[in-house]
C-alpha cells in the first residue's frame, strides 16, 4: 500500500510553502489520492461520491479510461513544440469546436486557463470595436488576472487593490433576491433593460463588450429567466457592443446542452471555454465568427496553448460526450436531482431556493427571515463529507450548496446523495 503524508501533514506543508490566499473546504479535509469516474478516494481508501467535479472540470469523470488513453498515447509521441509550429491535434480540435459551438462561431485561439481565455476574448472585443470600456454583471467571476479580476463582481475575489477603470456593472438576474426589488415575470426583464441606462449614464456610450456567464456559478448558480440574454444582446448590438459569453464552468454538456447559452436562443459574439474541455488537462479557448476573429492580426501566441497533449484530451472529451450522450444524462439526472431537492424543500425550510439547469444546481440555505445561512450550510457539508459525499458551496454569502458532479453520475448516485442529505438535515433540525 502507498504511504501518504496524510491531511495534517499536507496542511502543514500548505501553511509553510503555499501562499495563504489558497483556502480549503471542511474543518477536517480529506487528502484525495485517487479518482475513478464519479468517485474519489482518500489516503485511507475511503470512497466518496464527487458532486463538484473539481468545480465543473471532470465532466467525463475522473481518470476516464478513454481520455487517459488518448493523453498517454500523445504524451509518448510528442508533448510540446509551441503553437507557432504545425501540429495536427490543435487544428482538428479547432475544427470540432467550430462544428459544435452555436451559430457562426468558427475561429479559436487556444490557451491554458479560463482566465487567459477571458482576457483574450476581451482583447479581441477591443480590437474589433476599437473601444476600451467594458460591462459586466454583479456576481460574475471571470478570473485572477488584472482585467478579469476587475470585471469580477464578487467582493471576495476582487483582491487587486487597484482595479482597472472603465468597467461598469449591471444588476445580475438573481430572481430570488432581485437587486431591483422586483418579481419575475412582472418585472419584464428590468435587470436586462438596465444595460441601456448604464450605457447612457456611466459610459462614454461606446462600450466594447459585456462579459457574462450564462449561469453564474460562484454567485450561487444564479440562472437568468427566459429572454434575458436575447434582450441584453439586442441592447448591446444597438450600441455597437459585443456579447462575450463565459462558458468556463457551464460548458461541455453540464446543463443538458453542450453549451448553456443554447438554452437562451442566443449566439454570442465571442465565447470562452476551459475546465471540462480538457477533463483535467490544462486547456482553454476563445472562439468567434470569422468577421470578428480575422481582426486579430498582430502576432499572438500561447506557449502551452493547444499543445498536442491537451488538444488530444479535448478531442477525446468531445468524442466521449457525444458517444455516451452526456448531455442527455445531465438533463435526466439533473431533473431527478432538482425534483429530489424540491421534495426535501417541502420538509426542510433551510432550503430557500433551488435553481440551475442540468447537472448545475444550487440549493440556497436560508434562515426563517430569508437571510443567508452559511454556518448551517457548513455544518451540513461537513457531515455529508463524513458520509462520503463531496458537495460544493458558493454564493455571495457562501450559503449555496452547489451540485456540479461528473456527468457520468447514475440515478442511484442521485438517490444516495438525496437520502443522505435528508438524514443530515433531520439531524441538524433544519
């Protein structure tokens, strides 16, 4: 049997050698040493159902044999030459992305992280429009670099003491806690209409683009109502601005469609992707129609972007999603999860709202006065971990239980996590 450091020793090394900005879940976190499809195993051999997928990364499952085989085969032949040289996997993956993405999205630029993809998309928007101001949504999260962090609308992630200027935030479509104090559908999408007012009063009148997640993951699985993005894009286009859709968390079948924006009958002007594209291999991309992409003519490269190994992983991911109908499984299992959570909500008032699409679902924990209940959620997550279930948390108050499991999860797995959650909520008298 392998000898492992164990959680306490790993935590001590973290404290000594890792910058303190990196936190962790749980009072007693496990040390994970192995993964297999929808399951994780700690250093003692204990098995856990992973309901978070490393934050929407392992859509095809941990150590998926078909994807591992593709990675191993490529790594044994050619690992890296930089994308300024000719390799086949990169262009084949770009061709496949043009095939599966919405509308006329056609030309890709590959990089390594979601942050890089968002920065690249924002740069492309500035090049195409000749403008420098941006719009974003409150509650959005777009990355760790200067501009991406400045466009992030969550205080805890805006750690840069000197953010970029020329950025303006719209209220997000958070219907459970409407920032405008309205109710859907009587509101007539007033939050989307705010784009018109903000462009007129807070900008030069010439913004380059708005960047938004189709479902805001870190904001608490905030899911817009129908028609929201269509209205928003109409306003942006009337002002010559672009719509950038950030599919870093939502992409690759998670919501029951290959990309979440497909639920909203909108084709973005630029779209970004990462995380699940590599199923653990570092790869990201931004993609745009030729009319926009072809304005990016000055030299640009990414040392590791679209390298042969990561591109092989991306190609294997797309094959696996299609061959195994993961979008359909996400839709079916996601509805079972949502129905089960709704049934629990009738008996456990701590669950104030349930939202999301497919296998991207959030259950917001609240107190009787509807105020956020993060401490209660932490207790529940700790007990669920002790029962063998790894579930995420997010939300502006860190009070939303986040379900983003591998899309290979079974009906039995959904039943198991719901039954255990019921038991824990009873134990906690919630």
